[in-house]
C-alpha cells in the first residue's frame, strides 16, 4: 500500500468520526436554538395579546355602559379583542395560533380542550407559575411548541359580566345565554393564553442552518485534505521517489548521476546525505575493482 493511501486512510479514520460527531452536535444545538427563536416570537405575540387585553380593560370598557347597551358588544371583552387582533396579525405569522383557553367561558369558542385543561390551566391553578412552555403532540399527530400564561382575574370590573347571571348585563345574556361564563372569583385563574406553533417550523429553520454549516465544514475538510496531500507529495513522496530512482540507476551501474543537494526537510536531507555517501563508496569500490582488473 502506497504512502499516500496509508496517509489518507489515517486522515479519514481521524476526521470522519469527528466530522460526523460535529455535524450531529451542530444539528442538536441548532435545533434547540431554532426552538428558542420560535418560542421567542411566540412570546412576542403573547405580549401583544396581553397589551390588547390591558388596553381593552383600561381604555375601552370604562367608556362603554354595558348595562344600558341595547346590544352586547363583544369587542369590549379583552379575550375577544386579543383573539381578533391576533387573527389580523396571523397574516404575517400564518404558522402561529393563539387561544384564550378558558374553563368556563362566556363564548363557547374559548372553551378549553381536555389537553388545555389538564396540561396548562390546572397547572397554573395548582402552582404559582407565570409562564409555561414545552412541546406537545397535537390532534393531528404532529409536534407543536407552545407557550402559555395564566388568565387571572385581578380586576373587579371583570366580575360585572362573570359573577352571576342576575348581575350580568341583559344584553350579554341575550347574546350568550345564562349557562356559561359565571361564578368567576377575584384572583382566580380561569384559563390560559396559549400561543402554538408547529415544531416543524423550528426544525426546518435549523435544517437550513445545518446544511450551510455542514457545507462549510465539508469544504474545509476537503481543502485540508488537498493541502495535506500536496505537502505530503512535495515534502515526502517526491523526495523518496527521487531517491528510489537514483538507487535504481546506481544498481544498474550508472554512477554519473549528480549528488542530491542539501535541501528539504531535515529527515530528507539526512536521507540524501546517506545516499550520497553510499554512492561515493560504491564509486570508489568500483574504481578499485577496475584498477585490479587492469593490472591483471
């Protein structure tokens, strides 16, 4: 087996496992980073929804006389306002979804699913948590990332519509009935805001980055292989080939070949010096043999 072949096999034995490990570690890190970025965007959407809720409670509801209004306006409800604003925001974030999952909502569309109840809302009710995030399997069997925050009744004004059916505005009862959305208590967690996004979005973002990083790493490895092979050829293989050729010439009796110059790597210079001494010794020995033959 040639030196070049042995050298490249040794390089492959070192670089190939390291390259595979590096790609795997890079993939895992980029996946986690992509998930963090997606959740950060989800958090921004959550903050937008929180701002809409706060604005509705502080700036809109005080100016609306719900009790005297002939028709109940859902736009004055924080949950409704936040959900509708997100539907408009969704034009720029089509992969994201927003839910105001409530245990006992006035509007049935906000009714928490079984997963939302037991994995999000009840956790907020039983623990002092301000935020929850993670990954879940959706009804369609796909993975989803989610971020959630509790909906807690901290404003007495909210109970005007959610205390009892008798105290609720007649227009609200006329629109939604008197069977849902009542019995809420001050400082009670009644639901959760949940922003959801497919995990595939994070995976696709990460995979694009992985392909770019892998391509750069592969390019560097190939360039390193080329450089090392060029250096190997100039520093080792070519000088050894020259010595081999000179050895063949000497073995065939050709002693007119020039000596090797004192250049190259230290080991190669030593090899050249040794070969030059050997050639001189052979040349002297041949000269002595020719003189003896002449005398005879």
